C-alpha cells in the first residue's frame, strides 16, 4: 500500500488546509475589526445570508447580519438611535466576549425582509498585534418559531382555542400593573347542564365552541377573550369603563339570543361586569364580576349586571 506524502505537520502548516477547515465549519463564522467591519467570512456565513464574500467584506457588521431593532429606521449600522443598546456592537468595541447569546436580527435576504434568531459566540483574537473578533453564528430561527408556537399553545384552551385560565390571570395582573382603565366582563352559559343532559356532551362541546367563535368575532378588536373554566368565559376590555363595556356586552347578548343553535332553540348567558376602579387586585376583581354574574342568574338569567 502506498504511503501518503501528506503529513500532519504539513497539513497544519498549509494555509489551504486551514482555509478548507474554515469553510467546512457548519456554523456561520466571520471576523470583524474593532470598528465593526467584516474582514473574513466562511462558506456557511455566505449560504446563510445568501451573499457572496465580496458583497460583505469591509461592510459594517449590523448592515450585513441585520439590526436587532426595526430596520425601517432608514439609517445605517452605527448611526441609529439604538446602536448604544446593541449587544453585538458593544461586545466588538469593548473587548467583551459572548457565549451563545440569543440575538434577534432583522435583515433583507434575497430582497425580502426577514427576522432571524441567532445564537452568537464571540471571542477576542490578537492577530499579529491587531485585535479582531471571531464571531460564530448559529441560526436558531426554526427552533425559535417552534418554541413560540408551543408557548402560544400553552396559552390556549384545547377545546375552544381561546386564551386559557392561567393566561387570563397573567394578563389581568399585567393590565392592573399598568394602572390603566379596563373592564372585566364575566359570562356563564345559562342552563348548560340541561344542554349536556338533554343532548349529550358532544352537543355541549359544540355549544362551547360556537359561543367561543361568536365571542371572539365580536370582541377581538376590543379586548382579550378567554375561557375561564367550564362554561364560564372572561373578556378583558382595555380602555373603557364598565358602563361602556355594558353597552357592548348587551349588544352581544341580544345578538346571541337571536341565533339558533340547532337542535337547541337558543343559547343565552348571564354576565357581570366590573372595572379597574372597583379593585386593584386581580382575584378581587374576578370575585366582584362573578358575584354580579350570579346576581344576574338569580334575577332570571339572560341578563348582565354592573
């Protein structure tokens, strides 16, 4: 068998071999100077951004790999009002190293605006007395998208696809923390047990889904709609008093009363409305709206109390 003349030492000394290694790294790699100009990229970097090496060399880092802030600002890397907050730019200029920091970047690829998520590792290198940065970028956009989808599913009720109990409480705490005016509308389907007993649970589920669709269509531009539990629903209406919320809720109640839910003649609900002036506690505000809801039940159902 012939013995290769290529030795390990020769390979290590070969700039061609080092270049081969550099361009076969799966992560996108680029090197920048202290003034944020790109002086070297590998093949993975070019493939990621759909730009040839000649298009990006000596370009400013943020102009090439995008800005973490909206790019409609119309200015270039280094000249935006947000450049002082840029973690990547600060790391390059301040000898700071990064270890797998997730950064969102907005950029154009093939002429289309794209939002990408990168895991960035940045190392300081002294090359012949000059300080440069080796930046390794892993594209995690697809993973981030899947994570966002999962997080969105965790906020949703499985049957109705409305926001679920835990998200509603989280949102309620948030709007209370903002100290802004909002109303809380709680509603509960009248005689829902009779629907389940008379027509079966499948029909009960159908009613829940149909009501959810109607609620969402009616209130989607005015508030946050969710299934609080069982046959009870919650609508958070930001920026309006309970009197204004009552007018909206009454319109919805009347509309629903005129709809047919075959084979059920009609479906009605009872409701209660409180607003942020009634309490600064989420649980207390829910209790107030709930008490009003059950007052509506006791007063004959198919009505709303404030």
